[in-house]
C-alpha cells in the first residue's frame, strides 16, 4: 500500500448509515477460515477491536487478505485509535470507524508521518522508500 490515505475513515454515524448487502461481523476470537466457502459473496467484513490492546483483528485482516484473497471492504470497529490506523491499513483494513469525538483530520494526518516502509504489507510484498 502506498503512503496516501487509502484507508477510508468513517464516523460512527457514517458506519451505521452504510447499509451493505452481504456484510458480515467476524468476532475477534473467530477463525477467519470459517468464511472460506463464501468469501466471494461477502461485500464487507467488520472486524472488532474490543480494546486497543487486543490485536487479534490485525491477524484476522491479514489472513483474510493474504490467505483467503478477500477483495471486499475490511472494516475496523470498536476501540480504534488514530495512532493504529497506519498498521490497520498495512495489515489489510480498507476502512475504520473512529470513536465519537475524534477528529477525522487528525486521523488522516497519521498517513503523512511515514514516507515508506521496508517491510511487506498485506497487499504488496515490498515497498521501499525513495532515497533522500
């Protein structure tokens, strides 16, 4: 993924208004491979962060993108902190729901902090920053 803001930032009200057919909520203690037989029919999968210290949804997102080839919207919900948005994007999330009172402009600025990455992410195998 590139350094631009590809992760869609949503408010709680935007998330609730976003009615999508074939959306699925995957609890953070569920095995993503249970969706393998119907992965092609799912438009959006909501992965929940019950607490910012519980990172199981990162692993679920990565598995859904890399192992199962999920192409739809992977949405982070729950205790989503703006300083975790870049990692969410890199592990395969395509949208995130901010808690009420969090400024979306502050969230989007997180993506300007890093010019590039040496490690692979969920979609690309290598992305090195340009030499300075």
